């Protein structure tokens, strides 16, 4: 198979990391693929935060009272994804699955930052989780990291409300990005509900996701699929 690019989308705290772990475990267990790479846009955003704090000029963001950061230059969002596209383009390899993670309010627009090379062999998994659940998980994760003495970035409440309170999931489902403009082939969009507490509820949903991933790997590229909540 060609390299498969799996976009993991959803708010910070929606469970993208858990989906990644479970899908890669299943792919390995079923001997479908063992070559995985994970590309997250957050380190690039974090570098921008740290540079602004280091210089004290605060050109692209500012600190928030709860210890997080707020982006003040919205051109950052597309700029980072264009960098991610270049990184992922260099990672394309047969028999490999590259997972690309990011959170945005405007996914239909954000996906335009990726090249045809990436989109031609891609699927999208949207992790559907409520805003308040995501916020609670972010706070819990931050507190746990601080308790262990590690440095963990908190997505501030101000940033969460400004950037992630609403997104265009419905538009993404209605009009998925085109994988190939010459044939108007749409990228499959799979939705997985991750709002429930715990992880056991994810097992049957991951199984449904796996069915669709296998279709893509086997060359049966579905027009569009949606894994509905249980």
C-alpha cells in the first residue's frame, strides 16, 4: 500500500492521543502495519509561545492569568499547518501510516494547507467531544503533570473559548475535502464520539473505525463514512 495519512482532528482534550494508541495497537496486532509516525502541530505552536516569552516582545501571543497562552496573531494557525505539510511530505513511504494531529475551529479551511500528495492518500477521524468535557480533561492533565513535577502546557480557558468553543464539524461532514480534484473524490470522514468517561466505551467504536481503515488500505476508497455514536 502507499503511505496512508490519517488526520486526527478535534478540540484539545478530545482524546486524539487515545485514538492513536488504540488504532496503532490494532494495526500491529492484526499484522496490517507496523510502521507508524505521529506528527502533532503543537510543538511548533509551543515554540512560538516560548520565543515570545523569551524575547518579551509578545508579537504573536500573550500570557493568560491561568498560566496558559492566547494566540494574538491568527496567521499562526495556517503557517504552522503549512510547516506540518512539508514535514509530512518528507515522511511518505510505502507501508507506513502517518497520523497528523491538530485542533482548529475551521477544519474545511485548515485542510487546504495540505498538498495533493498528502490528501490523495488520506482519511479524517474527527473526535467528537463536548467543549466542557475537553476543558475538564485539559485541566486534569495539567494538574497531573504539575504533581509529577513535569512541565505541561495548559490550553488556557481564554484560548479554549476563543478558538475551540465552536468548530465546523457539520460543514466538514457535508463537504469533505477533495482527495483528487480531477475526479472530485472526497476524503472519507469518520466521526467517533469520545465524550463518555473512561476508555472502555471506545472499544466498539475503534472496531468500526478499523473496518473503514482496512477498506482504504485494501484500495476500496469509500466516498464518505461516519461512525455514529453508540
